[in-house]
C-alpha cells in the first residue's frame, strides 16, 4: 500500500515513518509539511493511503481533502480531539490522537486493510468544513490555490453545479452548492436574498425599488441583484428596516 505522510512536525513524521517501516506492506512514497505541498503531491503520486495532520500551515487537513482530485484513504493524526467528528464526517478510516503507540497505529492500518470499498473515504465537502471557524474559503484554480478571507467576499451567485464568488479582486468559481454556503456562512454577516444569490450584509449600499413592487439590492461594487419576495421579510429584519 503506497502511503504519503503529511504533518508539519518533523518528529511526528519521524514517528509515522518508523511505524510504517515496521509494516512490510506499507511503502512511503512521499512526505509533506504543509497543505499546499500535500495537495500537489497527492494528485501527482496518487497514494492509496495518507496519514494527515489537521492543524498545519497554509492549509489545514480538511482543506487539503476538499481540494484534491485523487481520493486516497485517510487516517487523521492530530493532537486535537475536537476534530474527530469532522474527520469521520469526511469518511476517514481512523483518527489517531497524538501521542499514539505502534499498537494503536497498527490497529488503524488493519482497519484500513479490511476496508474493501473503493473511494470509501471520498470527501463530501458538504458538512465537514465549518466556515465560521476558519473565516476563509479555499479555491483551487489549476495549480493555484486561492484563499479568500470572508471579509473580502461581496456576494455568491449560483452557477449550475458550481458557485461564483465575487470579491474586489475578481471572480472565483468553486464546485459547491448554494445550500452549503447558506448553512455554513455566519448568518450575522451573510444573507440569501434569492435562490441564486447570497450577499454580505455589510456590502449593501442601497435597497432600491424595482418594477411591479419588487426590490433589488445595490452592492458597494455597483452590482444590482434582485430580492425575492420570500427573502424580503428576513432582509428587512436584519437591516432593521
């Protein structure tokens, strides 16, 4: 089984390396110390299994899973037990809490070996990333990885099976649903005003009358978006209108 070790701590990688070398069926094909390198290496080397830390520089472990194209099996290794639920939401094989002994490592590997379903751990992306916690959105564009702080986000627009995210810097496209962002964006900062648009409340410049008693919002970047009749009462409440 071909394995990549992903952890920003050299000692943690050293322990994982030692444990892997004690199991003849494991072959280490790479090591990474940050999320950017992990995304690139996973897609280039297509491992069968990754040992993945959660808290790392640049990208955390969940963001790595969201961005990769190749879907290996995943065993999380972390010193933080509060991420366990998210890990299993992402269909991880196991969750190793540091420090762990070889016997616990071996148990996780046995569980992985006994898993026969292809792509069992395929990351769903729908419930595992909590934007309220990280305050940013990560988007992969070819070889580039764009990190958008939430305070820079002006609005989101539906785009078939994707969404378009607009900032002062430009437009970004991400494979995700409007329902996901409606659920996970902080509701004190964002509101869905139409089935096809979510806006940042502090980016509202003006509410304007449109034809036939309808309203539209004028954003600070000059964009006008329609407000649905169903969304208008909630928007009025949020604005104290």
